[in-house]
């Protein structure tokens, strides 16, 4: 095998093979050197034995040595190792080594070698530099042969140096010269160039980077600077600043200016990505959230349940179901919206079987029952009233609703014509079930609430506004002044005790954290009546044999004043028009006397259920009320396929999309709509319109707009943000926002004020309603309030 010489400093393939072989050979030298020192005698005997087996190839070895010497040039380098060329070189080198062994295995040489070589014998080559430069890479079957080479070189060097006949072996001398040149030229990088792309090394380096990267990042996160802290303060104070007329868009501008550094970074990213340099305020907020989360993470901050500021309860969900508590201000048999609608809501929420439902209704003592419930209907025990409620409900929905009914103490206020809770209403929901609370009329429930804050006990609190109290109060003496105070009290109590507020229509006052959505449906019985009427009309039968009627509680605020005014003003325009009126109430005598005095063609009847058979034949339902938030009777009349004539008012906005709903904007328009309804036939409801009126659709809207679906699905939107590397970081919820701190302060102040009996009486509370009384203790089997909440540890 020939090794061509190198020309003009350029390497040929043959040269590369030779260099590879040389590099591989010397990689074994470093290891062989350590073993030679310990087993020199045994290696010499092995060398003699193997030398005798290669006697026929001495001549070819001389030619190979000559080619090796001629191939060495001043530009000698060691390229990366290749295993195949190394093995080929070793195969050709084996015979030549054996010939050397044969020549130098004569007795006189062996004797001298054995005398000179021992544990302290030194090679003629300084291998320390070779060992530090060339890494051991390949170990194979040639290891034993290379030991022979090492021992041969050692013996030959000792022999020649002793006799002084030959100098150092020429190939070794050339190699030593080349290695000295390597050191001068710092060519160590070239020698190891073949190892840089080694896959194993790269994987190790990547692993080390992955291990060390995160701690390094967390340590290098700078703290929040003053502009960032101010931006956080302004953003968290949005609701508070809104009370002073500082709108959200202005707050966003302030935050954007304070985060100018972040803004410039976002613009730079957009330019690099080739996008227009527009900055979305949401991106700035996300960047600010990421900064806060990174700083908190770098400090080791961890908040599992909200820390000391937000004491989230952990409900009992061992059966995989969440708990929903519906708290309302009225109960059957009082046929009012806050008694009927929460009952249907509980039934349809429980129907899905995704959550456990508890309906909490007021219990009235016998004396109050006689004032409130119709037809002198009273109950001796909560169990008796519960049976009445369940029978009434099952008769109308057509299925057995699986939910629990509980009672809390309440007292009836004649002045306010409503039921006021007595004591802490929240205590009647066990802590293990305190998960999601639905407060029907949250302002009403919390006017005089002296107990635990609802948002402290429950994970999610939703308020549903049923009544436009401001409209009622304005009708009273000094109504404008009273309405002013009540408006702000309603805002404060709902803000302090609710996470979300749903307004049935825009007729209610605007409240914090509120959205407008009709979350009420109609009794399924009315939809069945409508289907029956439509079927009769398809068969050519006359469905409606009567004219117009009005149904509602007989109090002036329920539309009776507007009705009498309209009929009195246009008595001549509606000549021959007769209206039947059904209702009972405190103002019944006065209403009837006024109508008789004005000689109005009104036929007054006792109040009855809207689904009564006697009302099916009417074609037109007239409802001029503007004090309602969302009139249940209007929805029921539409469900039965009747015409509805009502005012163009926010309370009727949901119904205005139905073709049978005729809204008027003026008294003259009222007359035209009444004549139109009497002269035509109503259109049958489409399946979509029937569904929109149903409780199934109302329940779906409620779950969506109240954000209860996120709680039921265990989702926590807004609690996770994504870093640039794709990793999720949890936002901290332990530190309250400024708005939350203000809400907490309002709740504390409200608790202190409602605890003073004098202040309660000054604001119109019923005497003795801070705690429940003895009769409630007897009826509901409760311990006295002094025992439930002892003062200074004394039981009174």
C-alpha cells in the first residue's frame, strides 16, 4: 500500500487515510503506556511469540516505512478519525511489525532488552503532550497488537540509544516534530473538529442547558419598576375610578403610557415580523400580566387557594357534582315573580343532574302568612309548605324535580309590601355546600343583612335583579330623595356581595358587575295551551271567543294607574270597548272606586291563575305597566298564542321581537294597537319562538351569562398566562385589587351599620330582624341566636 506525498499544502484522499490511521494509532498509545508500565515482562514474551509467526513479509515492510517517511510534510494535520481507514491501515501494518519482532528477537538483543526494560523504563517519545492532545476514541480487537508496537518501540529505542548506531526511529522523530508544530499553531481545535458534531456530546450539552436555564432566568428577572407598579395600580382601580367619571378607555391610555417600554418592545417585534407597528391594548395588558407572573415566580411565590386575602371554600365534590344554592325573597303560595321564577330555575337546573341544587325560601310565622298568602292559606310547619310547593311545581313542569328546599326566617313588611330576612341568611347553607350562590333580588336580600359576606362564604355569587325598586319609591312621598339614597345603597350592597349581576331588562338600575339578559322562561303549561290553540285553528275551529283582559296584583304600581289614565283619556275613541280585570291586592278598593267614578267600562274579577281555563278564550292581553322589569304575565300570554298590547319600554324589549307583541309609544298609538289586535287574528308561534320562551332556553342563557358554566366545568379563565416560550404561568390571586379592597371595606362598613339597631330602625328595618325571634326558633327548630352566636362566650 502506497501513501502519495502531499503537494502544495493540499491533502489527497490517500494522505487523509494515512493521517487518520496515524491519529488512531496514537490514540491507543496513551492507554497502552499505562498498561506497559505494569506488565512489561509479559508483553515482551508476547512480542517474541507473535514475531515468529510473520517471517515472510520483511521486504514489504521496508517499502511501507519508506513511503511513510516520504509522506510526512511540514503541513501535516490530523483530520477527524474514520474507523474504516484505521482498520485497513492496521491490517497492513501487522506483517511489518512481525518482521521487526523477528529481527530484534535474537538472544543477545533480548537479553539486553530485558536488562534495560523494567517498571522504570522510559520511552524515547514524550507521550504526555500526545495524551493531552489526542483523545482515546476507538478500542477494538487491535488493542493487543498495539501493545506489541509500544513494547517494540520501547525496546528498539533503548537498544539504539545504548549502542549509538542509529538515531531515533525516523517515523517517530517526524511525528514528534509535527506535534511540536501543532502546539505552536494551536491546532488542537483542528484535531477535535471531528468530535464537535458528535451526537452524544450535543445531547449532553442540551440537557445541561435545559437543567440550568430556568433557575438562571428566574434569578435574572428584574423587579417591577415604578411605572409598572403605577400601571398595575391604575388597571386594578378601574371600577373605583369609574365612580369618579374616569372611564376605562382613559385608564387604558394611562396604562399604555406608563408601559411605554413594553410598547416599544411590541412595536419592535411587529417590525421584525413584518407586521404593521400597531399595538393592541390587550397585548400591553398581557405583557404586564406576564411581567407580574414572572416576578412572582422568580421570588418563589406560590398561591394555591388564594392566600389570606381570598378564602375560597372547598366544596364537597366527592360525588363529582357541584352545589348551587338559590336564595329568594318570596315563596308559594304567594304568586309573585320572586316566588315562581326561582322555583322553576331550581327545577330545571336540577333536571340536568350536573349539580346539586338547594332552594332557600323564607318561612313566615302564622300571623304573617295570613297577611301574605291568598285565600287564607296557612301552614303549620315547613314540611307542610314544602309539600305544597312540590305538588304545585310537579303539576306544571310534568316531571319530579330532585332538589332540596330549605327555609330561613323572614318577616313581612306592610310598608314595603315585601319579606325582609331575619338574621344571617347565609348560615342556613352548610359550609360544605357553599359553592355557588344565586341571589334572587340581591339588593333586597342584603339591605339589612347582618352576617357573613356572601362572596367570602361562596366561590361564585350571582345576583339576579327582578324589581325596579326606584320606580316604586318615586311614587311615594319624598320619593326622589328616597330613590337617590336607595340607588346608591343598592349599588354598594350588590357590589360588596356579588361576583356577577344579571339584570332581566334595562328597566332596572345600572349596577356594578352587571349585564342585561332575560333568564326567565314561562311555565310549560302555557306553551302546551298555545300548542292546543294552534291545533284548533288549523282544524278551522274558533280558538278565541272573548276580547281583552288584564291580570295583575291590584296595586297602583302594577300598571293600574297607567291603565285608568289611558282609558279615561280615550273613552270616546274606544267606545264600546270592554276590559275584564283580574286581580287582588291592597289597593283593590281604591282602584275600583276610581274606575267607577270615571265611568270606565271595566269588569273587575278576583285574581286567579293565568293558566285557568276561564282565561283561555281571550284574544288580547293588555299590560300598560312601566314599573315591571320583565312582566311574567306578558310572556305567558304570548306563549298561549294571544295578542299582547304593551308600552314601548325597556321592560318589554325581549318581547318586541315576537309578531304578536304590539307596542305603543303614545296614548293615541295605544288606541290604534288595541283596535288592530281586536280586528285581526294572532300568528301561531314558530318552534324557535316557543323555545326562546321556554325554561330550557332561559336556563341555558343563565348558565352562559352568569359564568356558572366555567365554575361547573372547573375552568379558571384569566388565571393562566403564556410565556414567550409557550410555558403557562399562573396569575397570582392572593393579592387583592384596589376594587376588591374597596368592596371589602364597603362590606365591613355595611356589617357594622346593620349591627346597630338604632340605625336599622332609622333606615326602615322591621324591629327585631337583626336576629330571628322565638317563634322562628320554634317553627324551624333553631337554637336561640344568643346560643348560635354567643357574646363574649356567655350564653344568654
